[in-house]
C-alpha cells in the first residue's frame, strides 16, 4: 500500500514559512578543533540493487534464517574479538593521559591485555532529540575522539571513542551515529567543515532540500518530486510505504554525502566497510520500538528492537529473535525462507532505518489539530493522513514481518504479516541504553549523553534513566535478565542538581542482585551556549551549529577540565571501575574521591521543583542568546514542519 496523490503546492509558501523560523546570530569560531576534511570521504558501499526499491534476488546457498536471541550472533562474537584487541592501545593511551594519581594505569592494562574479560568494556549512548540531539551529541563524540585536534590535551577526553566497543543512538542521536558511519566513519570536524559536501548543512531546512552539492540545481519542487518518485517506486514493487519512507529519504540528503542523498546506501553495508571489518570502529546500534498503529505505548509494554550492522531484532522475551538485516523484506515464515521464496535485498535503506528511529516527527503530524498553526496547514496534513489511511499514520512499516510464525506462544506479532515500528524514544527510554545492558554484551560502563527535552525549557531531567530502571524491575519479565542501577525520580534529578552536571549511577555493584554497568550520565546543560531548542526546530545556520557542537564538547569535558580539573581522572576511574572489581585490584584513593564526588548517594527530594532555567557554567559565546530566541520561534518552526511535510507527501 502506498500513496501518490497529485496536488500542487507552491514552493514559495513553504519557503516563506521555513524562513520565518531562521535565526541569524553573529558567527563564532570553534577554536578548539582543527579542520579534518580528509576524514570525510564518500563510502564505496552503495550496495542496494535498485536504488530505494527493494529487489528480489536469488538467495545465497546458505539460506537466511531467523535466529534465537539466546546469545550474541556469531558475526558479532567474531567481530568482538577484533574490536576488543583494537581498543587496548587507545585505552592504554587514554588512561595514561588521565594520570590517576598513585596508580599505574598503563601497567594495569598491559598486565591484562591478553585477557579480554578483564579489560574494561565501554559503551556510548547518544539520546534522541532531533537536530538538538545530533549537534549536542556531536560535541560529545568530538570530545571523545582522539582524531580531533587538541582532544588529547590536558583536560580533554580524546581516545574514549577509540576505546569504546559499542556506540548506540536513537532519533537525533541515531542520525548522528548513522551519519558518522555512512560517511566512512568520519570525524565530526570532517562532517562539519567540508565545503563541497551537503551533509550537516542545516541552514536549509530539511523541507527545502540541500543548499549545495550534487543536486544543487534542484529547486524544492524537484527535491520533493525525486523523493516522491522513489517512495512510489517502492510501493509499486509491492512493499508497504508510510510517512517514514518520505521522512527517511529527506533525512538522507542532510546526513549522507552521496549523490541523491545516498539512495542506494544500506545499513547492512556497514558490515562490509573495511574499517568496521577490521575492528577499527565501535559497533553501531540504532533503536526503535515495536507498536501497532494507534496502540498506547508505555515503557513497560514496548518491544525494543535494534538495528546493528548484521541484524535486526529484539532481546525482549516476546519475539526474542533476530533477522539478517541484509534480507529484510524477504518472506520469512516460522523462522525460515522456504525454497519457493526468493531473497529480497535493499529494504534496509540507511535513511529509512534512521527515519524509523526518529518517527516521533510523524507523531507531530497526528496532533496537528492541537497546534496553533494556520488552518490551511491543518487542511494539508489532514488530506495527507486521509490518503495514507489511519493505520499508517505514525509508523514505519517493516512488512512482511520477518518474525511471522516465530515464537508464537510469546510474540505479540507472530500471527501478523505486518510489523510496524516507531521512534525508539516513545517508550520514554530516550537514551538507547537497552542494547548496552544486554548480559551477553557485558558492557562495564556506559557514557549516556542526554539531550532530551524533558522540562518546559527543553532540558533533560533524567526521565530516560527512570524509564529504563523501572523497566528493569517490571515483574512481567520484559527485562529478560537485564539489570540497571537504581536512579531517583525526575523531581529529585532537578532538585538535587543531578541534571546540571555529570553523575555516576551504579558505583557500588554489590547493591544490586546482578552486576549492572556503571552509568556516567552526561546531561545537556548551558556551558557556553543555550542548546535547549525545540526538538521540532528544523533549521540552524552555521554559527548556531557551531555553538551547539562546542557546547556539547564543553558539557562532556566539563569545560575542558575548568569546572573540575580532576574530571578526566574521574572518567578514567569510571572506565576502570568494574574491571578493578573483576581483577580484585584495590580502588585507587583518587578514584574513591571521584566516586564520593560524582556517584549518586541515594538521596531523593521528590517535591515539585521550581521552573528549571540553568545559568551558564562558562563564558557565553557571541551566539548565546540564540537558543532562547529559537525557543520563541518554535511555533513558527513547527508550522514549517507541518506544511513542508505535507508538501513532501503530495508534491
């Protein structure tokens, strides 16, 4: 089922609405990074057989099957052997630079270098939150990346990314992770600073089309027509389409440095990239939730799915299975492809996968009648939704369901040929922690970068951590053996200031019935820039983009160690904590001091907090007022989103 109405909308209307949300603050220079254009090279793996349209092909001699989620896949296990060995040297270097007093971290790593189970196992999780989360998360990743200029200087955290095994994202954080990997595992500076590229050019709204690059001759109408034709071709080939197909294709023009927005780039192609195959990158994972259209979604009843380079599936005890990602769209039944069925390739378009993890934007369209926008915009969207049908409003359609007939006694979708997914943050778990707390992955420490808009002023208040913690305790068994450290309620996060600076959760593993990762919570806060804009703000000029990224860098490094010169030491202690326990090594005095300073002490204060409006922690940049100004213009931006998305679907 697909939708191809022919209604003309003038691009001038769209342009005027989008321009209404543009902010033009004075420019700033991001002085703490160096330009690395060489790091942004188009990948050579546009391997979809027929552009955006999935195509039937002969199956390999070993026919694809659905596997149980009882353990890691053989592919992931083999890859881990490579990656864990590749993290030893950067971890050694990182810990040496951190210089924990009276502790020889370099000698400790050398002593355990041949024992992977003894070494720290690091995960990084980047939250959702639209472009705000992408840019704030980019600052954190830039701070963690030793390829970035000055990132390994005193007070900085470069090398943490090279030491990490896993990197997860959802929604805007998923765009960040996807854009990095779709562009040859680029550095953030490479994505920011290549003038010949269309990626990360946010001054043009996603609903206007790219400003420069391979389709620079396209006007907005041509841009929308191109996307409409691609999605229609998928529908004509017999595959269901939804709003997410259009959304994902539009995202690709901003996120993938390739002709026509990387129309033939697939998520599974990451597994064929040289740098990934050699273990030179972390393991990228995106998260989405399973949900039937119109179903009420809460954190305790959602099936959480993941996309990794090899597979798509869930660890939850409902479906409890994984499908080979490259062959999504094939007609699996009872866990197998019968001999009469061919294999389908190209379904896992990278933009579609990234769009699936961020389909919360579709939800805004469903609430259009509640928005303060012109009636003409409401009429446009109502027309679109009527054409799509109520059963396709706010989902991504992964039909045919690869888990049809699989685990019939426990799966909610086993008897449905249709599988529909939504934004991974709709269950309130807006930080993609779920893949990183799976027992089989044995992650020791998770750096959780939170750019959620939980408060009225679009700052985080710990809601995501609370949701994951509550899910881990659910008596229904949905957690399926996952464990998560205790956290306080959201009011306590605000009243105790836990959302104003990094906080460690799970410092004392003996307090839980099973060992949990130590979670280093890094909430978005204003160091040098007001980075609290609406999730639905669609355009940012380069000065604002630089402000967001720089602020994210400062948040992750605590102002490059100026807010606390011991912060790099404390990060190193967090990295080593579980490893020290396993090897029976005494905790250094400096680490004990760090844990007293940054570990949540168990206190709560559940009173209703005062409105949260944090002051700057550092010297504000020249664009410091931009965030506040953008909040004021969020309504205009949302109007642009609605009208432009309408045009995208009916151009």
